[in-house]
């Protein structure tokens, strides 16, 4: 009989964090899970660390090239059928009851197709005042998406189970049946994204099909987050290029005409700012424009298919877009 949970980890020069991540998995109170690791051609000590823990992993794969976050996870997710999947960054350390808590939560709430725990920033300057990393993701009217609470002191403001728009890809817990329903062409994460914003794209598709995302504060972990908007100038060019490209791909696939009209001004102003920044300062992101147009026909086909099957009215989905984080009571 298959295990209930597949934990999928994709590494790329993740050596400084990987051992702590694996040790936290070994300490989990929920026993019925397996771990698959895919290394995307790391040139640090990642492969040696994976080999040291090989007895713990169900499967390991060492790629000759970096095929991307999305493609690597897709291959792992397709390799084994389980009730649930935990897509886990190697720079995350989980509380021992993380998996157990989320399995119990989704077993009890069949409307939820995904679940988010509470993530804190690793190495907080003041251990007595933990800094929040993510309590789920939310969208603003100009189509930026953020992690709820990111960078805020945790003073107990997110201690209630509630529905949020989606779960951060750093530690994303998914129901297998939801993934199978929203996949397109055998891809759970859109491989045209390569990496970055793929979690928000998946969450948006799930919302259209009526799946809810449950925030469970009792499931906790720590994340050594490196990609933040304020650090954009210091990030590798490839990260910023894919982020720029995926902003537009995600909208082509998911946004309805009514929502675009409703938020036309903030969306257009933000788009102009992003385009001018790339043209004027961030030339390394210019190839993203070509990649966008190459991916456009398939993205448009996914959009048409999604429109035929969506179960949620545009006005209802539009209500998630707000300048401040939106959450809904579990009782709804």
C-alpha cells in the first residue's frame, strides 16, 4: 500500500541548509511518508549531503542540467501516488508535528485542496520575538502577490485557522486529488515558469475550481528566505528574469476580463513600472519577453480549458484581491 504523503525536495546549491531540513523530517511524528529528492546540477556539497542521507530517501535523482523547480517537482510528484504531497524547500526546517497536523487538518476538511502552516524567518535577530515568513499568500489589486505577515513580528495575530488564497511554495501541502484536477498536460506546476510565482499560479487555478486553502497555525516551521522584493537588485539575473516573465504568464492563464477591467489602472501602472525598470536598468530580464511569447500559445490554451471548467464566479474570486491580506473563516 502506498504511503499517505510524498515529500518532494528539489535542491540547487542547497548545501548550507539541506542537513537541517532532512533532520527535521527524520523527527516527524507522522510515520507514513516518503521523501524524494531531485538535485538540479548543484556544484556545491548538496550531492554529497544527499548521499549521506540516501537510506532515508525513497528516491534520489541527480540531473546533469538545471531543469527548473517546476519540472523537477513535477517528475517527483508523478512518480508515486499518495493522498498528499508536501513540496518542501531545502532551506526549511519543520516542527516535528508539521506533517501530522496538516494530514489531520485536510482529512477533516474535504473542501480544502491545500494547506499552509505558519513559517517563521530562520535566524531571527531576537529569538524572543520571532519574525513571520509566511502564513499563506495573498494578491493585491495590481496583481502583486505576497506572503501574509512576511517580515512582521509574530505577536499572535495569525493564530486562527482560516482560509487563505494559497500556500507558499516553500512548504506547500497539497491534496493529490486537487493536483490531478488542476494539472494541465501532465504538469502540476507550469514548466514554462521554470521557477518563481509557480505557487501563486497553482493557487489561482485551484481557486477557480472551488478548492480552498486552509491556514493551520499549529503546523510550524522556519524558512531561510532569500528572495524578497526589497532584495531584487542583489538577486541573480535569472531569478529576476523568470519572475518578470511569470508575472504576465500567470495573468494570461488566470485573469478574467471583468477583473482586468476592475483593476485596470493599478495593473497598468504596475506593468509600466516593471517594464520601464527592465528596459532602463535590469537588462538581464529582457530575455523573459521572448520566453513569454514562446509560452503564450500554451498559456492561452490552458486559460480556455480552465474557463470551461471553473466553478467559482469571477466576482467571488475577485474579492480575494486586496491591498491588505484577506482571509475567510473556516465556518464559511
